[in-house]
C-alpha cells in the first residue's frame, strides 16, 4: 500500500490504478448526482432549504474533511476537493429545487374567502405515476398571509363526500377598507404624521445630492402606502400635507425635483435661508401645488433696503404669486411670509465702522406695500 509521508524528499510509491480525477470532472459528477437526487425528490416530508433543522447538539462539526485532519498536517487535495464537491452538490440541489417550484403554476379552483393559493404542476388534474409506480402530484401552497397545515380529513357529507381535504388554518386579513373613511384617516395620521409637528429635511452629500429626513427615517413607516391604490391615495395627502422644514432653498429645490407629481399634495414649507437662484426653481415647481397654504422664510438678506428687496423678491416669485389667484393678484402675500428678522441692512456709524441693523416696522410695511403694488399692477396688465 502506498503511503503519503510528510517532510521527506523521497518519492512514495504510487499504487497502480485509475488516474486521479481533475477538479472539473469532480464538479460535473457532483452536479450529475444532484440532478439524479432531484428525480427522487419526495414532497411528503418537506425540508427547509439546506436540509432539516438540527439542534446545536445534533450538528456534526466534523462534516468538513479538513477538520478531521490532524492539526499541523497538510490536507490532501483529494479531501479538499471532496468538500468543494459537496458544496457544489448542495448548490445544484437548491437550484434544481427552485426550478421545480417555478414550474408549479397551475392554480386550483377555490371558494371565496380562501387566501391560500394552491398550485399544481401537472397538465391535468390526474396524479401521474412516477418511476417507483406511485401516483404523485407536485403542489405548492402560498399566501401573503401566514397559514398552518393542520391535517388531512375525509369528508363524509355534502357534494364532496368521500373526498380527502387538506386542512389549512389561514389568517384572514383585517377588512381595513370597510372602516369609515374618518377612522381610516385617523389611522393614517397616527402612522405618517411626525410627532414633533414638522419634518426636518437635510441634504445628503455624495455623487448625487439628495434631500432626506434624518428624524423621519424608518424601515416600515411608509410601507402602508404600498398596500393598495386606495390606501396610497388616502394616506399620501396626509404625509405631504405636513410642515416641511428646510435649511435653505437649495435643499427645497432638490426635494421638489425628487417629489415629482406628488408636489401637488404639499401645503406648508419653511426655510431658514434664501438664495435667489434656487428660490426661483422653488417658486416655479410650487405652481403645481394647487392647495398650497404657506411658504415662510426665517432669513432672506443681511444687506438690503426695502426698495431692493421688493425688486428682488418680485423678480423671483411673481410668476408663482400671480398664479395663486389670477383674480386677486396680491392674495399670494397671504401665502408668502417672512419673519421679523428676515431682512437687515448695513450702514456705517460715526466712526466708519459697518453695523448691521434689522428692519423695523416701518421698513417691513414699506416692503409689503411695495410688493403688493407691483403684483396688483402686473395683474391688471395681464387681465
């Protein structure tokens, strides 16, 4: 008998016989064996993927031939390849099993109220004889709701007397849409409304700048929107009807571009800062929000006199403001608002130092009156 000995330069005698198989040959044999195993697949005792569940005590930790080899000794290639062949065989079995499942698609008739779908593979309703001379039917039970297999039972009465029934305990979904609309709205508000009363937005930096809500993120919070078209249509206006708080108009413009057609549900937006270029994009996109109620700014400029502010705000927002109510051009001033500390101007004191002053009531009134006059004049020209 030939012996492999570690640590010697002398060549061990080789036993005559069949040549050693290559890796590709072992791989092909493993896949062929897996295919043959699937021909004998029985579904009387379904097993979970990877085989039956075993407790920690039952698991054989020496399944890997390499683990059986003495410590410090090199594992022969034949044993290492055997382990790879086992894994390849298991993978082939799983792929074959998934292929068989994908072909079980013929639905079996069912009564109203049955939520567990039963599908079969055969081209007709008759069981087919297999190679062991047993009559078999491959069936698949699936449902979007949990269910439990109970037993098989012989029916003794009714039109199916003498037939065998597979008893399944199913979970029937709650008839949520049968609730009054006001009750459904309360449920939606409980799910989608932010507990703090406002959704704070930020800009995620990266290859593509994306507006997102750090304090509103949740894996399943908005999953209810995917339940049905009716639920989606009822809950979405509540979601986007909340107050959205942004650090600036740049983030608002990114958010509105991402939102697409859902912009029509927006009602209330607040921004900490104002940038003329991005603000124009914001005003343009908000023309699609027909039921919009308020757009407020905490800070606009640190160096503007009322006349300059009137010209700049009008140039940025007049298209949106005039479109809110063509018959009442200045109505937009009830929607667009600014904090008392939104505007400042700069001037030099007696010593030549630049100081920043906040607008007082007089400057604020001058600004609002001037903006109203510009809007009314534009409205009359367009009438």
